[in-house]
């Protein structure tokens, strides 16, 4: 899906040509203009809230290349066979009806002096306030031997859509007793429990279709999100199937070889039947192109408003932002988007601004009806978005509690997608 | 709150009796709850409602007149009660319109609710009050702690409530649609306040709701309640 962004990047010539092209929006009507880049949990929410709450006083344009947005959250359930791909797809018609000007194109450059976004299709979109919510991109050379040209042999499936479908097909093609490998990412990355929920869902599939298959997780981290809950669940549901290798025991991958389906870790070559490489991440490329990212690859923001520390007219939401204590999740992005929408409306129309508050919950499914969750609430300090207090599911909860947690996550999915898309 | 292993949806005698009168329309309960704030200084509602200047009004609709034990009713009202007066909507509507005209000699020193639409809203709200607890509709569970009349009387800022609701709508859909998480629009404010306080005090055990409610002050809960009460389906 969003991978194609790189295809559009390349040449400065294209960017220069785009900046010279005619305006997409007719100017001169005097309304303040907000442009949002990226129609996921952060951007879609921000665009819709600004349009909805400004009663036509602000022009809102959303730039999103895909006509159907597939949520990364819940895509592991598709891998496990518990959800259809179509149930993860969401379109922008309702949002357009609610007053958001939806442009399906790639944003390929930001001219911060002229306050114009350049589109791959040649258009230019002027803004008074720009909101960037482009999700993640992958770091070059993060895993030796892997780059985007090898994503078909070793999918990342960390942007939902065709990559997810490809990974599912590869899991299903693993011969009886074969090996599924995952190269897990280093911190920080999108959806901290995501890789481990994915392993759970692949194990769920194996249990019913390929019970002698094995799963190896090569992890560069000594610990991971909800670790006690996952390892307890794995031993209860998938005993002997999953091998998590932490860096002390050779989890750090030296190299992957997509051509021969090999993973080299701690000097040892492991031949596998399918390999999910989730590389190290950074902010979506447009944030980097706009010049609002730091050396670590993320975009530092003001916790009170989500405004970029580098440019007061640019806001960065969700995975791309470096904000403090919130995990990179769809829930977080949605929460940040509402604070940002309020701040942007306040700046442009003088509407009320209340103190920022944020919340996040991450639900994960370990096995059918065995759901767990972790969550917290947050406040803005001058330094960062700071955690106030949090909770996590407990090992040993009864079946009814776990089933209720799963059902709650299903309700959340319906709720957040309705909140994003209208 | 989750899904319903423990949520007990009361079947309300009051609701079964209610809505027979043409003056009532059932979407007025929210407005009625706001209007009812002026009644609270004399009439308590809630699990521990007691006789004050006036009798408590838990489950008032459909109940026989003058039946709050220990309350000193006027002779006139006692006489009407002995003659079989029941507080159905029609009788309460007449009484609220002008108490001393409906019951000459009543001790209720209140000139009346002039507007028929206000009375209809009040009746719709009172129809949601459960006899035992005085708190309404299908939202309460046994074990929800009592909330004091002072807390119930806090006037919520609707605009602030709308902002705060941004946290709620990620799970509880703004449209009132439900897919595994209960809808919360158009609840009477007293019920909304009571339920959030129950999560904040951890009398209810959903972790997400405990977390969210734990960050809210009494005023913020009142603001959310006022906002949600105003949202029609």
C-alpha cells in the first residue's frame, strides 16, 4: 500500500515540476486552509474533527493515496483467519460528505516558506496549517540483506493490505512441520504488541492446519510488550511451537538471505519456509522531506498541541511523532488527533482550547476469545506527553474476562473506525 | 460494563406503566433530568433518598399517593390518597401544573411548572427512576455506590463535555451504535454520573473505564453527563 511512496520519491525534478503546477484549490475565498497528509487513525480523525467542529469556517483537505484504507490494527486477526480482509478496509466517502476535500494522491514535498504541499500528480495544495500523519517508513539497511525489493520474498506486512495478504499466503504455503521466522524490530516501532500478537495468530493457524510447524522469533530486544501475558498464553495454547530468541541468546540477526530463505543469527544459518521481516522504523517519509524530523528519524512535537518543534504551522500525529510516553498505536494517533484538531481550530478561528488529555489502550488476541489489553492515560507537560497512570491484563484471569476483553476490542474497532471515517 | 456477563438490565416497572399519557414523549428524559435539578433541593432521588422538605421521588410514577413512610403529608393529600389517588402521569401532570389547585391544602409550596412541554420532560425523566434506587434506566448495576445529591447537582459544562467526549467516542460510538461496547448517548445525567463514579471508585471492574474515569474530576464527569444527556439518538 503505502510502500509505493518510495516509487514517487526519487527525483528532485519531479518535485520541482510539481511545485510549478497550478493550485488544486481555488484560492481567494478567505477561509483558513488546513491540509492533512495521511488518512489513517491520526490524519482521518484530525481532518474529520476539524471539518465537523468548525462548521464550514475552515477548508479541510485530506491527501491520502489509497481509496480504501486497510487498518494495520486487527490485520493480525486476518492472518489468523479470524477476520476478512474486506472487514479491515475503509473508504473516505462519508468524510467527503461531511465536508472534507479528499484528494487521492501522494504528497511528495512541502515548501514551508510558501506553505504549499506538492503532489505526485503535479498539483500544489496551499495551507495555513499542515498536519502530517504519514505513519511509518522503514530504515534503510536496518536488516542486512533486506530492502524493499525483497519485501515479496520476506514481507514486512507492517502496513496493511497486499503485504498482509502475501504474508498470509506464505504462512499457508509452509509445508507440514516447516518453520515460520519473524525478525522483530528494535524500539521504538509501530504497535509494540503487534509482532507478538502476529506470532499468536500464526500459531493459531498452525495449531489447526499445521500442528508440527515451528515459529522462531529473532528479537533484538531483551523484553517486549505484554511479555508475561504472551508467554503465558503461548505455553497454554501453543506449547512447544514458539521459540523466542532474545539478543543474549542470538536473537540479533546478522543477515537475511531472501533468495535462499535463510536467516543468519549469531553466526548460525537457519533455513526457514517463510520469513516476516519487520525492520527498524522511522517517521513517514513526507515528515523527513518537510524537515521536521530529528536524527533519530522521528518528528518532535509540542505535547500541548502536537505542533512540530521545528515549524509552528506544521503538526505531526501518530507513529511519526516523537511525543513522549505514548506508544505508537492507532488509538494514540486518534487521541492525539483530537487534541491537535482543537489546537488548530483554536489557532485559526479562536475557538475554545481546553487542556490536552490523551488515552491509549492496546488490545491483543492470543488465541480465540483470549484477549488481553494494556492502557494508560496521559497529560501534556512542557517536556513531553507524560503517562499519568496505566493498567494491564493479569496472568491467570478467567476465561470470561478474556472473552469479554476480546469482545471489547471488537467494539473498539468498530468505534475507532467510525470515529476516523465518519 | 463490558459485555454483559454482569450487566443487569433492569426491567422497570415505571417504564412498563409509563408513556400511556399523550402528554409524554420519551425523548424528553434528558431535558427533564436538567429540569429536575431544581426539584432536588426538596425531593431526593437515589439509593439512600430520604424524606426532606418533600418526600423522595424514587419510582414515583405509578405509585399510590402519600406512601413515603414517615413523611408528614397534608390532610388534604392523605384524604385523596385514601380515596385511591395514584401518581400516574395524568395526575402528576395536573399536580405539577399547579399543586394547590389540584390538591387544595397541599403543603407543597411551589407555584407550579407552567409549560406543558417542561412537565412532559419531567415526567419522562421521572419515568426512568427505578423504585428501589431512584436512579434510572437500564444503566445501573447492583453495587453501584450512591452519589451524593451535591455531586448530582453539579451543573455540567456542555462544551467542555463535548471536548472530553473525544476520549469516549473512540469506543462508544457517537451515533449510539453498538458493536460490543455499550452506547452511552442520551443517558439521563444522574445515571451517567453514578456509573462514572462507580468506575472511578473501582466499584465496577472494567480496567479501561477505571482508567478513563480515574482521570476525571467531579466537574468533568458532570460536563460529560450534561453533554451526553443532550445527544439524541
